[in-house]
């Protein structure tokens, strides 16, 4: 009888122990699952936050204000120093030196005809002016030749002769113009563009074209910046 009782107690204890181990395993499993789920959720949140930061970093700056416009550039003001205004001239101040015929004052203009590829005219009287007094040379020309090229020469007290290194090459906007077409060229020469514009300027020369045809000139103005 005692033997049967001991056997029953052993079976009962074994059953209780087995049940306890089973509950502990399920609890541990549940705990592990909860930890893993929490870790996955945290990792997902961190990934989303990192992606959002990257998008904000690469995104261009938002521009709500209208772009600023460049300030309007005002033309430089000049003061005429020497002006050959052919509307007021009563006699020719220029010699038709080469490839020029029929030079005359007419209708307030200096009119001439180029007869070749190298027409030029030279001022009759010496200017004898300090080079620093002239910053800009402005010439208004109606060009009725097929050439868009013109050139301005000068001579100084140090070098009293015309030469390429004492000249300015210019390009017209218009050619083949009719007398009443109003397609006037305004040639602007900045004396600073030639390093030999220095000392005393003696004479000047203008080559109004490089081909044959009629040319009208309204003025040749030597000016200084204000």
C-alpha cells in the first residue's frame, strides 16, 4: 500500500513539473516575440525618419519671392571737347586724302563717295590736345557701301605718323542703306582700348569704309566722361 502511494506521488509531482515547464516556455516565447516586434517597430520608425531627413536635405530650397532684376545701367555721361558738327560747319575741316571724291557739306552732313578699298580723310588742323582729355570718340555715319568696316587712326607728338598700332577698328551695324532709311550707325570708340593713346594727340584720321559707295557723316565728336 505504501509503495502504491509513493508511486502516485511521484507521478503527480512529475505532472506538476511538466506543466510548469510548459507554461514557462510559452511565456518565454511570448516575451521573445514581443521584444522582436518592438525592435522591428523601432527600426522601422528610425528608417522612416532617416528617409525623411534625406529627402529634406536633397530637396531644393523653396523660392516664394520673385527673382530680383538687375539694376538698370545708366549710360555714361560725357562732355564734348572737340566736335566736328557738319550741320554747323561752313568749311571743310578734313582732307579727302585717299579714294574719296566729291566731299562736300550738304543738308547738314559731310557727304563723300568712296572710289576704292581704302578711303580715308585726315583732319586739316592739328588738335594739339592732351590724350587724357578724351575718353570717347563718337561718330554718326550713314553707310551706303557694302562694307561693315571702318577704322580710326591718330598720331601723337611722340609718334607723328599714322600706324596700325595707333588705330581702332570698328564694325558698322548697317550697310547698303538708302539716304532716307534712317539706318544710321553710331560708332563709339573708347580711347582706353589703345595703349598708345597718350601724350599729345596731333591729328586724327577716319577710314569710313573698305569698299566703294556713298557715305554721309553727321558728326565726329571727341568727348570726356563727366
